[in-house]
C-alpha cells in the first residue's frame, strides 16, 4: 500500500499503520488488513488480533458525520444516556451503527475530556457541549441540511 | 545454578533458582491445578487456578508465573485457596457452554451411557452395547420392556424432527439378542456376605453390583418366585414371565447370588438375626400395600396392587370379573384395567378425579388402554360404595378444576348436587400404594423406610433402597438406587464412608428451549422417522396376556441408532475444566450470566472448533505459534467478548489434520477431532 | 495599551466556542500591534470561552466571551468592570506550581517557554551528576501521579542502575479515566514542561529513547506536543554531551488497560494491549526487552520544579508522605468545574465546596480516582488529600479525576456506571477480571432494575474482594472499588433497591414513574409538544407504559408540575 511506504517496517509501527489507513479510508477493509500484513511481514490473523483489540478501529464504513457521544463520568451524571437516546430516536440507529443514507454514524465513547461542558457529543471531532434535547436536535438538523456536500 | 530455600505448605524445600512455584511444588508432590500452564509454552497467566498465597505478604499469586525466591513461604493448600479456586472455576463455568453429559443420560435414573451404546448398536456391535448397558443396569430385558423412557422425553433428537430416538427398544434388542451368551468378568468371591430382603429389581441390582465387587449375597423373598413387582405387579402382556425367568437365571449363572423364596420377613426370617448373621442387610421390600378409597363401603373394593398380585400368582389368568370400574389414574390403574380387559367381555371403566392431561400414568399406557377399549371417565370422584342384589353400586360426584395445589396442578373440587350412581360387578381401587415397613425400622412421615439420602444407610449395618424408601416409583429408579446402595455397602464393608460422586453438568438447555441452530452437530442428522414396534392384533391383545408388541429387527435397530445426534461433549473424558470443577465442588449454575453464542466451525474435514467452550487460556494460540511455528490462531476482540479466531474467519488449513497440537493442549474441547474416540 | 489578546483554546475552550471568538476578534481587530494568540487552559473551564487581555502593565480576563460587538468593545476598552473575578475561596487555596504557565503562554512557542524560565532546570541538571539528580528527586518525595504513587526517584534509580545497550523512557499520556483531563491540559497548554521533565529523567537514568504514549482522543495535545518536539530538535535541546535523545509520540488506539505499564509496552510494540505478570518489572525487561521506565505526564511535569527548587524545598509543601501539589479535574455536580492544582493535604471539602463551589448539603459523595477509585461520602470530606488517607477510605489518588456526586444521584447506578466502564475495558486475559467484572455488572444491572435480591448484594460483597485479589493487573485489582466503596458507605441505597424496589434518588428509570400534577399544571402544553414518544395525553396524563423516562417534560415544564416519583406510587 502506497500510504504505508514511508513507514518503517518495524513491528512497533503496526498500530500507527492501522491508524494511518483508518485516517485515510475511514475504516479498515479486509484488503487493507492483507496489505498491512504484507507490509510488516506478519500473519493476517495477527493484524486482525491487534486491530480488534482497540476500540478506535472500525471494520465497517462509518457515516459521513461521525457522532461520538461522550459517556465519561461527568457526562454520564449529567445525562449522557439521555443524549444517546435522543439520537437513537432521531436517527433510528443504535450504538455503532450508521444511518441508511450513510450520513451519520454514532458511537458512545469514553471521556472526550471536556467534562466541564457535560454533556457533550463530538461530530467529526468538533465538540458540542452543555447539550439539551433542543440544542442537540438543532445541531443534527444543521448537519442534515448540509447533507452530502 | 544457585539454590533457593523456601517453604510450600510447611514443607522445607531446596530448589533451583529460576524455577516457578508451580514447578517446584510439582517436583515435591504438591499438586496445584492449572488450566492454562503448559511446560513447553510461555506462560499465559490466564486461568488463575494455580493461585497460591504468599504468606509473607498475604497476597494471592499465580504459581505458574511466580519465580521462587529465597525464604519464600507459600501456602498451596488451604480452605481459602480452595475457595478462590472454586470461585475461578465457577466463573469459568458461567461462560462455558456445552453439554458435559447427554440429556438422555442425565434423565436416566440409572445413568446409562446411552450415546455410547447407541454408537455400538449403530455399528452392529450389540454385545458391546449390552456391556455398556449392564455397567449401569442389570435387568435390560425387563427394563427394555417396561421403562417409562425418561431418556426419550429429554432426547435432543426432538429438536430435529419432534421424535425422540427409540432408545429403549435398542436396549431391548441388544438384551434379547445376547442375554444368554453374555457373561461379565467376575472377580473371585471374598468372605463377606450380605442379606437382601426382597428379590425385586432393587434387591437384584444390589446383589449384582456387589457380586461384581466379589461380594456374596443371599436374597430373601416372601413370594413363591423371585422378581417382585416385575413378576407380580407388571402384567404378562407387558413383561412375559418367561423373559423374566431368562433374565433372573443369569444371576444364578454368575454364582454368589442365592435366592430363598417363601421367606416372609418377621415370620420366616427375622431382621435382627439377619443383621447379626450377615455383614450387612439391605431392605428392598417394595411398596405393596394398597391405599384405600377412604369412602363409605371401601372394603367392598379390591386394592389395585392386590388384584395384580393375585393374577400374578395365578400365572396371569383368572376368573371373569364382569363389568369393572377401576378408580385411579396411575400406572397401576392402567395395569388393572388392561388386565381386566383380557379377562372379561364386559365394559371396563377407569374413573379419575382429575383430567386426562393430569393423569400420572405414562402416556403410552393411556394410549394402549384406550386402544384396548378401556373407557375413561374424568373429573369423577367416588364417594360411596354399597352392595345391592349381588351388584356393587358406586356413588360418584362430578368435579371441576379449582386453584392450583401444592403439586402445581389445579385442584379438583366437587360440583355440588352432581352426585350420580353406577353399577358394576367389581370395583378396583388403584389409588396408590404404601410401604409395609418392618417393625422397629425407622420410617419417615409417609411411612417409608427412612434411609439416608447420600448413602442409603438406615442404621448400623442396615441399608435400604427402592420403592420401600421412595414410595411407589419406577423400576429404573429402583435400579439406579440399587447400584448406589451396592457401592455404599461395599464402602461400608471396607470401613470407609461412602460419598456419592460429585458430577457437574453444563447444559445448553432442554430441547424444548432449543432450535437446531443451538445444537452443535458433529454430523448432519440422518433424515429418518422413528422406528416403532409392531403390535400383535387387537383381538390377540384383548383375548390373551400375550406380549403386546414385538422386538425390533436388527436392521431397524441399527438404523434407529443412527438417528442419535450425539449431543454430549466429545471431550468429556478429557475435560480438565470438568475434572477440576468436580474436585473443587464448583457448580455450573453458581454464577449465572450472559453466555455468548458463538458459531461452531465444522468446515475442516477432521477438526471441530467450538468457541463456546473456550476458556481463553491461550494454549492453542501459543502452541501453534511457539511450537508448531505456524500462526494460525489469535485472540480477537477483547474483554468478555474475547475469542480465538482464524485468519479472516476462514477454516483451518486441511494440513492441520496431521498436527493436532492445539487439540492436545486444549483443556476443554473448544478444539477437537470430529471422530469421537470411544 | 493592549499588547496581546490570548484566547483559551484548549479542548474545553474550543468546545465552548473559543474558535468562533478568536475568529471574530481576528476579523474585527485590525490593529497590527495587537497580537491575538491561542493559549491553553488556565483551569477555569466553567468560564470558557476565556479571553485574556495583556497590557503593558497588567492583564485582565474576560469570561464566557461571545463573538459579539458588545464583548469586542469590552475587550478593546480593557473594561475592568466587566472582567472576570477570581474568587478568593479558590485563589487562596490553590497553589499553582505545575500549572503555573498553563493558559498563560502560547503553548507552541519555544521562545515564550524560555522567556518564562523554561529549560533552566534542564540546564541545571546537565551540570549535575545523574545520581545527584536522582537524589534530588528522592529528597523531594515526589510520588507517581498516575495512580500507584510509587516513589519517582526510586523508580529512576532502578533504571539508572541498569547496564544496557538501550534504555527506554515512556511518558504515560494515556489518560483514560473518564472524568480526568489533567494530562490533556498539560500537554495542550505547556507541552515543553512535560518534555523538560522527560529530558531531565533521561539525563538521570541514561535513557536514550523516549516515547510519549498519548490517547488518540486528544488530537490537540498530540499536535502541540509534536510541535514542541520539533522545536527542541531545532534548538538541539535534546542533544546531550554523550548522546542525542529521540522522542517519539505514539498514539494509543482506545484501550484503557494500556495505561497499565506492561500493557502499554505491548501496545507500543504493536501488540494487543494485554498486561503480563510482573516481575520482571519494566525497569528490568520492558519495551522490546530493554530496561524501561514509565512515568505519567503530571509526574514528569513536576520534575523541572523539583530540580529548580531543589528536593528539600519542594518537599516543604504537602504532607508527611505526600509532597508537592496535585492536579484534579473537577467535574460533576458543582458550580466551577475545571482543573485545579492544590497542595497535598488540603481537605476534600475545601476542593469540593470552596474551590468547586458545590453547595454544602447538596453533595452526597465524590468519586476520586475514576473507575479504579472509590466513592468518598460527604461526611469524610474533612480528610486531607494524600495517598494514604484516600486509601484508608477505600479510594485511591488515581490520576486525579474528582467527580462530585450530588444528593440527587443514585449510588448504585453510579457504581454500575463505573463497573460498566472497566468491564468494557478489561483485556479479557484473566478469569476473575474477564468474567468476574461481567457477573458483578450483571448483578448491579439487576439491582438497578429492581430485580435484585439480598443474595445479589452478598454476591457482590463476596466476589468483589476476590476479583481484587486474583487479577493480574491494576485494572482488575481496582475494578470492584466503586462497588465495594458504595456498598460500604451507601448500603441503604442498595437495600432500598432490593427490598423496596425503590431508587431513593429517583434516578433508576425502571423504578420511577413520571407524574404530572394537574393542580400545578398551567396547561401550557410544552410537555406534550416536547415528548418524543407522545406519552402525555391531551388531558395531561402521563402514560407510564409508553414513557421512556427521558426527562424532557420534567425539564421543559415551566412550573415544575412534572416530577419523577417512585414507581407505582402515583398514577395508580
């Protein structure tokens, strides 16, 4: 894989390699696993073992807008489970799923580190804090209006 | 190499530096359990069964990974450690899925290894089949005819096509075929001798298994011929007495089992004397007293078991009893009704106070009785019996179902004003039986002999088993108890305390709660309907006491045995989790929680992978990587959802059939050969 | 005369809208003499977005700045009346040493760090013998700030004593505790201070290869620390007399267990992050087999201070066995959430009430140490914060997450939440952690659903200590702490769930109904309009069979006519 060319073929770069592929493609395809395995000269099953250990890595294509619902302690006590439910109701997807139109995917994550703004979600890395239902639905609506562009 | 001094379980030990506590303990005869440690593999430190306590810090440490140090003081055996290991095993059992034992074997009161004998039968090796059966059951010809087939009720074949394997008729065939030319390996007889009072199924079973241990016994029976309930309770058409004679003759052939008939306890033989004359005495006197109807005029009715006994004494013949009403809904009521059908041309009725569905009689008995034109009246309760003009007049009342009672069944309650009268020549009260316990013997609140649950001991050197302990039950239950009693008596004779084996059974559940996808099928089930017995003509059935059905043919039996889907764990003989769980008294239900449903993998021609059994010890992964130098397996996912996976979930390479190292190191059969070993 | 305008642009600031504020200021201030720069976090996260205006003489802060003309004017006029006030309750108790520069300087300006005395400690250390450096650290009494509290100087001496071709130093920046953001803040705000500490440690121990293992969820922290590394390479700060030090940032990939040192090493090597049995300890056999030392961000951030002040001076602050300051990430049910730095020995109450502004009487407990820690009830808030006192209460110092739990929170649910986290994060290697935590979690779920029994409580009390005793690594050894500490201090809440099927805090949804009091109701229909599942009828009755207990109606009701009540208590 061209993307991995600059990366030294040292085993310790394996996670870095998977991260690079995911940053590029959004997820790790079977083909990518094979190519990573080739790059480092390690068995495919070993690559699978490593990538499936870490929560960061996705084996399926995520939505255009990746929503991360923070379930860190502060967010949790400020009602992150409700935030999640609002999204479940609005988007009709559950944790780890992608909407049919491929626009949104959602997952709950451990702390985003913005505890003072709890509850928070991040969408493609941008953090939205001090959420209530109305505010959240407005944010989702804005993304929907942006649509596929 | 430097030497290190340490203590394990108070024992002073000198060992080589660099060794682990586990290695040193083993070298010094201190056994420490482990599921994940293998000498040829790097340590995984996963199972935590090998925990020991560092007495200096009070910490529990895994002995497989902890290197010895000078002055170490280790506790490897103690109540605390036992408890921790037990907890580890309980945890592992709570995520482990499988079936240690087949449900048929679990259901069988005698615990026969049914899958094994079906496998032998399938191959046509009926002598082997009989041998397997007789490890648990000494009366297969009789049981092959009269067993209520608890095994078939729980048979997983039901999941495939709603028809259990016809297990009992395979047994009947094997027994009929080889009974006369089969003889066990018999040890020499010793000088111990026990007395058994009651030569029924329980008594014979005790004698049989004691004989296999070289212990003699004398059987005493009050009836003119031996066999107990088999001869005098079960009618000829179900169990021909010439078959019984053949079966009982075998005991004589074995030597060391002597039977004395017409010996009534309390008259011809005295219990105290027996206790003195013999090393031990076993009471297996059955449960022979008819319970009365507790209604006015009850003395005018014949007791069910008395009625059968009388027919039995007359060689299963008798006078025409005329129009007959049998009161009761159990197997004795069915035996009475069906016997009466064979003696009279007049109507035979069964009156039962609950509904058909609630009848305690076996389903097959009810069906066959109906086929033989026995007439049933349900929700009918007799309240009075009187005699007028030589005929009996039975007053009954109609019942309806009310609230559930203690047995969980809806209780029948009389409908006011619904009394009616019926006439009959004979009324038989087959309400139930009780035990006539000999004087001076401890009894429980039901009047049955009070033997201890775990060792069948009554007191001193007196033991008891069978119906006289449990109340009226099935023959196969009496046999199960008889075998354990023999073990208990044998232990007693050696001066040892008898402890029933502690066996665990992990189960995927009853077939009713399972679908085909829940089963692990090591081969595609054959598509075949259950083989059923051929019956003699209806006319023959109602005219005579001739046996109602014929034994299956050899071809039928072989094919029927193929229907077994072999649902027990293929690895049960080798399973270390099972062995340790039994040693540490762990229990599969001690901790209940989610069990992940993994698909099993049959795609390799010779190897099955069943990840539901896996305990994540990592041994398969390590042996493949470190010893075989392949890298075909690896953990995937993490935490509770960790599993062993293959490359892109593909099947293992075909070449793996020549290696099998992973199967060798697997403690639980998550990897196994498809072909069963036995 | 305004010299500079500093916009707090750490993650918390950005989340509160600091980017918009900065953009607005840039667009609307065209005075070339006014420099607008991004700074990190001063710890007052509740006040974000924060803007500091620096003049020749002084500097003032504006809090909760909006991108509007109004704020622009206040800022440009340096309007002291609109300035943020720093509450004395907090200022008098805080002791800003480690975070002295956080939020005050441009995090990625090498020069500014130098201007503020940066890398002077490193210079001082270069003139010292390695054993002298270690001696100072030992004298300072500095203990690991990552959780365990192992004496830092002692750990260093282990690595220093090793003869090896390579020695490895790892900075643990895998701050995975939910509710903790001390390390993030330090890396975002003063990355050079972390690096300076690491370089001093390298001098002292002879380490040649340095790694920073950072959470992947901290993009800004990773960006800033990478920039800082480039800068020290450029200025050759990493060139020692005898060797050149390599520093590499490695991003984790979402596994809490990788905060455990052997798991972290496996992860750095490119493996699954499974911990392994110790010994051998990493200082004997670590990354790729080389002797390896791991300290966390906060520990390293303390090092320049120790060297600058000298160990003896450093040790003057704190308690007998806990020296210096500690950073806490304050969050939960309190007014002033944020990052605080307090001297060891301050009481929990001072942090919660005085600094955090939580209301006395409205706080039930604090959770210190994240999911590995324990709950400490309000009646013990007079206890000083130090390693030993916290441990005696069943909590741990941990990395410094401090969550205030208000009296309206259910402690069983809180314990369930923490255990759910650790259960998900268990690597799955050992029996007690993999299955034990799962069974405990299932039991807690049963209890919060009102399906629990006394046997279940006994089960937790029995299994919890066993999981602690028989787990390989810190994750399993601490996972039952939140359960056991809540059982210790809040057993009555467990009993209420089990015996009365009642959640006293009315938090557990399965044990709660929503009740609309028609007496109070003004029929504004806000609840009906906002109910996502149409559970409220036109005549203002809540159908609790349809209701998902989402609480929207409770929140939108202007007259508080809707409340959570005990299940089955009202509504029939």
